[in-house]
C-alpha cells in the first residue's frame, strides 16, 4: 500500500551537469507520493544536459549557468550562487553536478547541500570510482549520499547502499547496478531531511 505523507513539502534546487537520472528518480518519487518535496528549479552548468529536458517535461523551471559564458571561475560561481539563492531552497541537491563548489557557496548553504557519490565513502573519492574499485579487487562497491563540505566528497555520510562486485563486472556494468541503488537512496536521504525539517 502506498504511504501518504502529510507534512509540508520542502523546496529543492537540484544542480546537474548531465543525464539527470537521479533527478528523474527524485521527480518520480515526488510524483508517486513517497517524497515530500518540490523541485523549485533545476540548474545546470551544461546547457546541453539531458536533465534539463527531464525537468522541463515535469514542468520544473530550469536555468543553465554556463562556465564558458563567464570570464572567470569567480564570476561563474557568483552567478550560480545568485541563481540558487533566488529560489530560496530548503535544500540544495547535487545530482551529478561535476564541479567542486567554492567555500563561499558551501558556507552560504551550510548543512543544506547534499551530494551523491558513486562509491562507499570514504573509499574512492573523486572520479572513475567503479574502475578503481575493480582494480583494487574489491568485493563490494556502492554509493553514498553525504553532506557537502569544503572537502571533496568528505562531508558526513547520510546513507549508503552496497552492491556485490561480480567476477565478470566491468566499470559499466558496475556503474549501472550502483546507479539503480543511487536512485533509491537519494530520495530516502531527502525524505529523512524533510521529515525533520522545521518550517518557519
Ligand atoms: C551518478 O553516478 C552520481 O553518483 C555521480 O554522477 C552520476 C550522475 O548520474 N555524482 P545522473 O546524471 O544522475 O544520471
């Protein structure tokens, strides 16, 4: 039986750079009533991101803040911060956003920015996590939702999901199985935050 959620939905701004399959899972869970949230905007640093199309199909406002359209990195992040602030989100959700947010941004939304990372943190921070796990002969791999701090993939872990590594796994097969888990745990982490969120 579907569980109905009664408290006020929290507002999310989701930052993406690419496919947006995690964004899609969040939108689907909001639509099916298992996640008490509203995506008030999707912002991408990549104007071609498929995730922008997914958002538009769900009627969510989108913005592209393109690094190439800004003279400096500082200008780019100032614009990004401005855009995010303009939506006054309860929570900023990084869903495949492939940039490291600067100190000023993280400080502005302290303990209000979540990220999903495709490894069992603290193992395999950074890129190419699936291949690195295979190369290391790991038996298990997975994904972590964590709070964002100034340290790359270093903030406190909120929830993890594990998958078993199979002998015939490639980085791609492993990525696909981990992604299935990502789609489950991100909404759970957001819902846990929403449940405890006190609205003013
Ligand atoms: C996911 O594996 C996520 O963990 C990582 O980037 C990927 C984004 O996938 N940070 P998608 O854009 O949500 O499909």
